[in-house]
C-alpha cells in the first residue's frame, strides 16, 4: 500500500508499472470452458507490493484454469482512468478502485460495479462474517455488497531509537501528552520531533484529533471540527507545528516518509507498509501502539482499500472466486507474515505465527481500537480534499483554529447536506 495517498493514501516508493489499458470487452457472456484471464488493476506500489503478487501466484497455482494479469500503477492514475474504462467496458475485471474506501460509492452510482453475491462459508465463497469490524458495512449500499477489503491496516507509532537515546528519552510515549512533550524535546539540532503529513497521505491528523477528544463529523454526518472539542483537539497539535516547529509544514505522505527514512524525524504515525523501507534505510526502528488519548483509550485509523468487480466483466464467477481466495484464511496469514499487515480476518486473531511476528503483532493488537475515516459520509472524498486538508494546511501555517474550523465546517455541511 502506498503512504502518500490522494486521500486514504500511502507511500514509500517503488516505481509503478506502465499503465495497461487493454481490458475486457463490454458486456455479454463469455466462453468459460477454456482458460480464463482476469485483468486486475491495483495501486499497491509500496513495500507491501510483493505480498499481493504472492496472492496472485498462489491463486493461479490453486486455479490452473484462471490466470491473473495484474497491472500495478499509482492511485491517481487509477482514479483518473478507471471510471471511463469501466463505463466503456475497456477496464479490468477487478480493481482496487482507490486507496479511499469511500470511492466505491461513486462506482455504485454509475452502475460500474457488480454486486458480490458469492458470500458465505465453504470453498470459493467470500466469508464476510470473518472480516474485520466495519469493513462489510463500508462497501454495502442499499443492502448489496460491492467490494471487499484488499487489506486491512492500522496505524502505529514509528520511532527512531537512536534519536530518542540522544535526546535522553528512555521509552517511547504511551500517552498523547507524552507524545506532544517528546515531539518538542526531540526537535533539536536540525531534526524534527515528528513527521506529520497533511496532504496526499493516509490521514494522520484525524488520529491526533481522536486522541485529543475531537472529531471531524458527528454521527449524523455534520461537521464537528468547529465544536469546542474539535477546536481544542486541533489547537494542541496545530500549535506544536506552527509555533514549536515539531514538523515541517505541508508535507506529503511521501515527503514525511523520506524525512523519517533519512533520520531527520524522530517519530511518524504510519502503517505496516512503511516498515520494510525504514529498516532497509538503516533506521534503528521501534514500532509501538498509538499512545493513549485524553479519554484513556488508544484510537487509531483503520485503513482499507476496496477490491471491486466490473459490472461488465465477462467472468463474474471467476472474479468472485479470485476475491474469495484473496480474502481467505490461508492467503491472509501468508500475506500478513510477508508484509507486516494485520490480517483482515478476525479468525486469525489467535494465530500463533502472527502473534509471534514483532511487526504484525503491534498492528494487529490495534484492530479493535481502530476507526475508519469518514465512513459512509456523503461526498466523503470531497470533504477530505475540499475541507479537511485545506483546514489543516491553514492551521499549521498560523491561521487561527476558530477561523479555519468555521470555514471548514461550512464546506463540510454544504457537501454532506447537513443543516446544524
């Protein structure tokens, strides 16, 4: 998965393969008596990319009559090309439609995705009852399922043990107050206490807000950033960046990753996909749970990218078999051990191999504490891009929290159709 997402996004960097636009032709039934080739697009260009390739290879081995042609490309390329490709029948049979789970709603509106019906237990079935909490609801519209999670990840706190030692800090922070104090103490000698991305990234700032007692929207989908709790949660970290300079301003996800990889930032909130790159960069790496917030609870972001099937695929049965294998217990255990991701299945929570893995165990331990970002909020993608990201950018550059949140609240409520 990529860290610098254009909205639940991600990454640290491998070069993407060239975009292949040849896909299945529009509509109609197909001769499935012989070998079938499923075309698949994904945006998994980061350190976790080999894990997805392993799923494909193992699926083909178990299904000799189905081959998979997986094209890997940047998320923004998928978001640009996939809508028209699916509408015209020239797109892939299956796609990880975006790093933003809310993007599925747009494809449902245009009738571009196929309802997934092969669910349940048993061979070739998609066992949704074992998926991580909230992931089924996230991709269900009008009672029909239109996607399954390509992965499920939580965010954890990465820290540079060498920089902590140099600053005289013995242990990583366990509370949000300690994290704030450490960020200030670690900002010295040309080094930053924390790398906080605020655009083209998987969102870190909502985690900070949750830990400080605030939120982005209410249960009804109305803006919550302008409330007293919302403003207070933004003030703490807004001041740390704008006044105490604990992080550079305006970092993309990729820039934040590079800063941490270069040993120039002591902490970063990130997902499991980042670990291989940091280790290969020679960072004396520590990974711990996100600290406890002001309410005494540890709340982090649950990140999912949806896999959906084209409404015009000629191979709906085989496509659903592919999703069933991708989300199977066997594939998920192997994927987690290879990538460090927690499994998306709850029936692997007590798996001895996964519990023994030092990276997987940290991320998996936070699944129960995770929350999705703007789940099923109307126009969620635009709420993020048009309201939330600009608001954080203004606050970290010195605009008053009251002014920035007032403007953002008007935009959010306008997009969601909420009247306070």
